[in-house]
């Protein structure tokens, strides 16, 4: 049922948003250069790797030694706008269509993190990752890695169609009021380096 819902919604979304996708792609080519699409390997269901798609939102600015500048220094005003509106996430609808991810689920993080999870934290990969999730509507980068994984594992244990609808509704609301749903982990959070096992999976009320 969930996979069918994901497929239909992503297909309809891509068809409906096609003109917007083309306009964003052209603007990125003009303002940030190429490639237009950022592709990176991420862990999916059971940790199986897949290529995630996003609109590019950073320049290729480098220092005097030819090394890329830190992520936050490669963001332009245009970059911040498309991130604020979560427009850089739209190509992930192709991932949903393919079955790599779901509309709702734990956000797919970096492959490097897999070996750092505790046994409990690794349960976040018992379901397909998602474009948005329970952690994203409960603070996202304003909470610690420990809290983020608590929310992810809680979702795994309590997922339902009604919960997914609630998360999607809150996500849209937060995007519309610019409440930071899409403040990327790669820019605003330090790398995950391993944390103690999750002891309490009860999330705070939304």
C-alpha cells in the first residue's frame, strides 16, 4: 500500500512539477554551472547503497591550493533560496518513483555512517529512507544526532499511513513558513562520529 502510494504521488508530482523542474535546472546552469544534478551514494533499505538525486546548490569555489572550500562558503544567495524552499529536494521524486526511497522515512545519510551506528540505531534502515521523516518535523538540525536517531527508530516501530500523512502535512507547513525543514545536515551539522545506544525511543509531542 505504501509503495503504491509513493509511486502514484511521485509520478503525479513529477508530471505536475515538470515546468518548474526545467526552470530550476536552467537557473542552476546559469548561476552555479554544471552539473545541474548532484548525485551521491547513500544507504537505503537494509543499508543497500543507491544514488540519491538533488539539484546542485553549491559552487565549485576552491582555495589557493585547489581544494574545495567548506560547504557553507560555497552557498550563494540563490543556493539559500532553493534550499529554503526545499526545491533542491525535488529530484528525489525520481528516487521515490524508482523505489530507492519513500516519501516518508528516516533521511538517508552518508555511507560512512553505517559502521558507526549502534545495533539499535541501525534499525533505522529496516524501512526505506524518505524525503522527509519524523526527525525532520521534530527539530531536524536543532536536535542532536542521538535525538535524531531516537525519532528514526521510533518511526520504524510506529509507522502507519496516518502517521505518514501527518508527517507530510507538517513538512509542507514547515516549508511554507520557512521553519528550516531543509537545512541540510551537510552544512549545519557536524559529522556523525558515533553515539551511545538509544535508551528511550519516546519522541516529544509535535
